[in-house]
């Protein structure tokens, strides 16, 4: 009798478990979004000299799609790009809706940029952000729109019954605060609650099918993807993208980078004041520390910038990427023990609202006066210290961080563009306005006024998708606020993840205290001193509404500006080649023999890589001889070990060469190798034609 009862209880428990186990449908997907690798400026450092000259790693977009038992679904994308723009998200949603109807929409799709500063720009559709790229670049926009759409489509097509796990771990030696003097402005009691002046926690969502096969892992960690500095001219996904390639290599053995079913992603978070250059800022000529308040070096001591931990930026990218990947792997390897990972259960929800920031009216409790103070957003404007740049990439002019006094020369330039009103000047205090971007309308918006605010909820894990770069403390306050609001309105304890640079880009957000210091991040807090307070208000309200199943007003739509885009970039005119050669001709053959750690170089007469982006393909392959008639592809243009550098040899006649570089890593198998280049050239009378070239074979020996 007792046994029988026991059986029934067990059966019941199993039934509950299995219904829990199939509570979600999960899917992951990846697609290539590599833009034009040459002749287009990179997005991030706003450095006019940082024009693409080739490819180091391809850039990818990675998605997960989850659905609960009731059919509530959401899609999250992390893309190897500087940040997301709303014009681009709108295009992705349009393509999704053409395929799936209203299953996907503005509310349940979140697209976040990893913040690499090494990918071509021209996709943001706001003049200030596209100005250093010489305007809008249709080719960048198109490959990103299609790739992001495709990764969500692939995730959707891959959906299976599965489970989701949450885990987290602490990673030291990955990041430092690049504005520590600003951070110190935050109240001492608040700082005392935290051990570090940057967040060190890596948070992971793991997706498995019902047989516990690993499908994907998405990891959030707060660090700028700026291990590659502003002298780099090869397209790169930087430390976050390299970490993803390492993670994917582990679970997609024998696959080329960017291929294979397992999807591993590293996503941006509250990284506003967080640098990966952990050796810290130094004066480039003297090696002395820079001034802590202004990040400036005395005359003759050179520029102030941070670097490390490697000997050069490539090695630094590898080290930081490896540390991130190791952190994610340590969580995945614990799968059997299930020590830190816990299963996520509960329903899926999302909420979204557009907010017109300059016209936001709210109030905040002032503990000094014990009254509610009115808070208002300001018209977008950038302060002086914005032009100083950061210690990850100093600015071009003699601006200093921490500037709170203005200069008539720059005011003249500024007023020539468009003057701020008295109200703007007052609103932004103590920020001296360098660019009154909110007042500029020619030829279209310079910076957004309407931003996207979005919260995604998977069981008790909440992802706050924010439209900018929050600093460390700004992010901590927001997480605490959301957690408290979720608890108050829904009675559940939640884990809150901040997904940075999502859906639209509106520069930085610092705490009101950090704003007073007016370093770069504060100068780039475009809606004024109350920006953060307003977000706290919005996200509290949205969290409560989401927990209570209430709907909120959708808010005003950002303007549609696709048809007024300005572009000063010229397309490819035509390609030519010197007499006696042809496209694909090998101008410089590799040597006959190489050893481990040697560098192979081969140069081909080429067309302009912009003729064809070879999306999901490759401009070249390194092939190893298996037998007389079989060669196996061992590296592509997406591999870390290879680089592609394009040289324009005659502008008038359209001659160019492609140099392929392969650093033979210690893991390389000895044997015979050759390099193949595939390209397209543009004929002077029109039309584009494919060509190919192949080097002699060469030998790699064991030492
Ligand atoms: C960038 O890194 C390279 C080393 O890879 C270094 O030589 C150069 O000085 C750095 N420049 C800046 C501005 O950080
Ligand atoms: C906020 O207040 C200002 C000034 O009182 C007003 O012009 C604006 O329309 C208000 N905005 C909203 C969204 O109510
Ligand atoms: C909200 O809806 C979910 C299901 O969609 C339900 O489980 C939950 O109880 C509702 N919560 C409130 C506060 O109404
Ligand atoms: C290759 O370089 C690595 C790292 O510098 C080194 O540890 C290794 O010994 C080198 N191998 C050979 C065969 O030179």
C-alpha cells in the first residue's frame, strides 16, 4: 500500500518535472554581418584616420529565441558591431514580419551591439555618429540588416523543446575603470557596498534541448571591446568577438570560425566607464602616469592612452578574449555538477516604450529638502570633454577631460553649426556645450531624442535592454531599482542583466554625481544631468507594469529618415591590373618552407573587396594537402591566425593587391599547404566578374 502511494507520488513528481522540462522552446542562430572591410571608416573611436584596409576576423550576429508554454516569445541578438541603431532595427523587424507576420515586433526583439570599435560604420542614421564615416554607408547597413534578420530566422527554424539555465562567475583581470575620479564622486556609503569600481560578474544563460545537449550560451560582461586601439585598420570583432570564437571552437570542433550549430556569444553590459586595457593609462613617450582628473600628459610626454595586458593590441585582445571565454567555459563545464547553474522557470514577458527624453517630465525625491524635485531631460548636446576622447582612444584636438569652462574659438565653430539656446545651456550645467546636436536638423537628426526602453523577462531573469552606455554605478543603481520594483510588483526575486547599446544609440549615461565631474562619459550624457534619474523612473515604471501584466503607452515613434541619408563615400569605380598579369595572379609567392611561429605572406593582383563582401563565404582559404587530389580547408578569412590586407597600388588605373598573412600557430599540422584567393573585379565598362588565384604549394615543418 505504502509502496503504491510512493509510486504515485514519484509518477506525479516525474510528471511535474517533465512538464517543467518542456516548458520552453529554445533556438539559437548565427549569421555573418561583415561589412565592407576597406575604404570605409570604423565606428567607435570617431577617428577620421581609422579607415578599413582589410580583415582580421569576420563579424557575426548571434541570436536566441525563447518561447514559453503560452506562446509568449522573445528574440535577443548580440551583434559584433559598435552599437545598434533604430533605423537598422526597424529594417530587421520589417524583414522578420514579412516572413513571420506579427510574431516578431519592436517590443519582443532586442538587438545589442558588442561595442567592437573595429567594424565599418555608416549604419546608425544619426549624423553625429556617421560624420566620421563620411555619412551613411548602404553596403554596411544592408549586410547588417540581412545578417541580423537571418540569425533570428535560423534561431527560429532551430527551435526545440528545451531548458534554460542561469549561472554567474567572477572574472578579475579583465577590466579597469577608465574614469576612476568620476566613480569616486558617487557617495561613499554606496561605493562601500561594492568591492570593485567596475563590475566583475559574468552572467550566463545556457540553452539545452530536452536531452541536455548544449545548444548555446550567451554571456554578459561589462567591458569595452577596445583591446584593439584606434590605429587598427583591419576589421575585428575585438575581445568579445574573439571570446565567442573560442567558445564556439570548443563546442563546434572541426568547424571553421563562424560555422557549426553551437552558438556562443559575449554581450555588452554597463561598460560605459570600463576599459579592457588593464595596464592602465600612461603617457606614450615618458611612460609616466597621466593626470588622473584630465587624462592629460605634460608637454613632451606624448599622448595619454591605456593598453595591455599583452605586448601589442593583438595579444591584448587574445588575452582578454581568452579570459572571458575561460569564464564562460568554467560555467559550462560545471554542467554535470550543476553547482552554480540553476534552471530558469517561469513565464516569458517583455515590455517596450519609446520615450521623448528632452520632453520627459518627472519628479524625484530630494532627501535634503524632503520634497519632490521636478526632473526634465535636455535637448541632446555634447560637452567639451567629449572631444577629448578617452584613454582607450584619445581625441584629435587639445581637449581635456574634466572640462567645465568653455573656449570662444570652439564656441564660434559650435555656433556656426547651430547655437544652443539659453535654456539648453542652463539645462546641461555644469556641462559646457560643444555641440548642440539636439538643435541641429540639417540634413537630418544628429542624435536621437526619442529612445527605446525595453525589458525582457525569462522566468526570474530580467534583461534590461538599454539604449546607450551606462557606467558601472549607473548600471548597478538600475539593476537594484528593477530588482526592487519586480519584487514589489510581482513578489519574486530576480536576477537583472543589463544589455548595453541596444536598439538605438544615444551615447552615455552617468550618475548625477559623475555628471558633475564632466569627464568623457559625462560630457557624452546627452540629455543632461537628470538623464540617469529619468531612466530610473522609466525602468521602475516599466518593470512594475510588466510584472502586473499591464500595458503601457507605446510612446512616440522615432522619425523615419531612410530617404534623406547623406553619404560622401564613393562606390568602387572600376578595377584594373598591370599589363602582363591578371586578377588572381600571384605577385608574391610564399617561400618553399616554413616552421611553427613563422609568418606566410602571399600577394595577389586583386579587385576591390567592396565589389563582393563574400558574406558567409571567405576571400581566401589556407588549404592542406590530404593526398594527390584532395586538399582540406584549414583556415578562412574569419580565422584568428590569418589576416588580409588590401593595398591600392594605382588609384587612377584602379590597380590593387591583396596580401594574405598566415601566422603559423603551434597547433598547426605539418604538411603541404597552399593559399587560394577568390575575388570579384569591376570591369571598366560595367559588370562584376569573379576571379580566383592559387599559390604554389609550400611545406610547413614541425619546428
Ligand atoms: C596601439 O597599439 C600599438 C601596439 O599594437 C601601439 O604601438 C600603439 O602605440 C597604440 N596606439 C594607441 C593610440 O593606443
Ligand atoms: C513637459 O513639460 C514641458 C514644459 O512644461 C512641456 O512643454 C512638455 O510638453 C511636457 N512633456 C510631456 C511629455 O508632457
Ligand atoms: C500575469 O499573467 C501571467 C500569465 O500570463 C499569470 O501567471 C500571472 O499571475 C499574471 N500576474 C498578474 C499580477 O496578474
Ligand atoms: C612558438 O611561440 C610560442 C609562443 O611565443 C612558444 O611558446 C613556442 O615555443 C614557439 N614554438 C616554436 C616551435 O618555436
